[in-house]
C-alpha cells in the first residue's frame, strides 16, 4: 500500500458516513425569498413530494417572517399537510413553534384582550389540533389550551366574527369559521370533543348551523367533513347527497374547480368583476373533493378518484406548487398555498404521497 493510498484511506475513514444526499432543511435563517406566484410557471415532468415540501416550507416561513400572523390560506394549511411529507424532507418545526407562541404570548398583552367573536383563536387551534393528529396522535397541552381559548371567543349564537376580506372560500363569511372550528374539535386527538368544555361549545356550533343556511356546495362540504368527526352535524343521507353533488362536477381532465363548488351561491361575485371560471381544474377543489371522498368511504380505486390523482400528479409546477387561481380576484395568488397543501392531503388520503 503506497503512502498516498494510506493517507487517502485514513481521510476517508475519518469522514462521517452518509448514504445519498440529504436535502437541506428550510429554516427561517436560510429560507429564500418566495417569488411571485404566477399562472405561467412550467409544469414538472415528474411529481416530486420533496419539491412540494420545499414549496410549502418557503411559502409559510416567508409569511411568518414578513407578515407575523396566522392565516387559513398559508400557515394553517401548512400545519395540516406538512406532516405527510416529513419522511421526504424534514421540516424545521418553526411554523409549529410560531403557532404555539401565537397562542401563549399573543393574548398576554393589554392590546390583545380576548373578546367575543375574535376568530384568530380558531385558526391557531385548528392548525395545532391537525398537526397533533397528523404527528403524535396525542393532543398536546398547548393545543388543548388553544382549543379551550377558542370557546372563550365564541359568540352567544355559536359563531365567530370571521375575517370578511372577500377572499372566498376562507375569508368571506362566518359560516366557514364555524365549520372550521367544528372540524378542529372533531379531529383533535385524545377525545377532546368529549370534554365538558368542548361539549358546550359544540352545542353552540349546532345552534349556529341550525339557524344559518349553507349558501354553497363548498359550505355543505365543510359541514359534511366536520360531521365525519362530530355526530349530528349532518346525517349519512345528507353526506351521501353532498358527495353525489360534488362528484358530478368532475371536469373532463379529472379535476374540480373551486369556482364550481361556489357556483350555487347566487350572491357571490368575484371582487375583480371577472366571470367565474367553472371549467378549469385547480388543486384546492380537487384536493378537497378527493380528501372528503375518502373520509366519506369512497374507495381509492374509484375511477373518479384515480382520474383526480392523475390530475394532481401531472399538474405540479417545477417550483413544487400547484397553481390555484383565486375564485375572488387575480392578485397575489396566495390561494395557491392552500391549494398545494390540499393536493398533498388528497394524495396522502389515497396512500400515493411517494
């Protein structure tokens, strides 16, 4: 053995052993600026869960760094979907930590006093409850506390005063907030829905839904989803009827349109005055339909779901996102963030993440 070979061998023996190349974890410290979301981005030649994880990380960490707030369309949806990709790319955990700090620190100041109707606790509790359900399967103390806080801001009519920025379907009416709270409580692990505090809050939710009509198919889908996890919000016949309604809206390419799920809401109009596009599939509607179909017992081998899975796997962008046009206004396209999250939730529900 030559001296040079011996030297090289010694160096190799002292290096850490690695098998393959591990993708770098995206953190607040190294997150690249997120580029503008546009409809023109090229499609990926192959579906990539790693790219999806990177996109979700970049979008949520930038939102957290720049906006410093919780929101349904980005970081709440992130906590719902990101655990499905943990094996493909480890997350930094900073979005979860941010949600925890929003709960533990936000209401301690004189400025942020809890008051009836305040909706932010619902968003925080939903993100934490989903994340616990998708990770440890046990309700953490901070998530339990966040859910309890949510009831402190519930109005006497059972609702919350939701953000009404005109950004359908998440930020437009109180109905969405009530069904989101119901879903969070129902999916929360450790039988949280059976606690006395939760039971009183759930009665308020039932009171609100009994007195308030669901103005669109999307609203009815949210009730159906929550009812899978909470009794008496909608019976099996009602859920099956909703399922048939949304399955009949499948487009020829295998996907669904969010505008289509809102089309029976006659009072709803786009903020920019443009006509609604009922014929273009998007990731939010397609993801929600697949996810809800699976929760309602539709088998994976159903031809309609198989066509939807194919649509999802062939419509991811090179950036890792699924471009999802807002049904309200062509603006910043943040709706793409929740669309991408629901694409992952749908693929997970069908066992086709990898």
